[in-house]
C-alpha cells in the first residue's frame, strides 16, 4: 500500500535532508510526481518515509 502524495519540502523535513537532496532522491528512485503551481508532490513508497 502506498502513502499519500507529499510535497518535496515535507519529504525533506521528514528525512532531515535539504530540498535539493529530496528532489534528487525522488528522481533517483523514480517516484511518481505531479507538479502543482508552486510545488512538486511525490508518491514515495511507505518504507521510504
């Protein structure tokens, strides 16, 4: 089962990493992404958060 969509900034905060590192992690892991006007949301697997 998947987690809910979360913003890259929420992912960064949850993992204690920078926004740039969160973006790189999502790209490297090929997590699904949606782009909103001022934010990017990702759908990381449950174990990744």
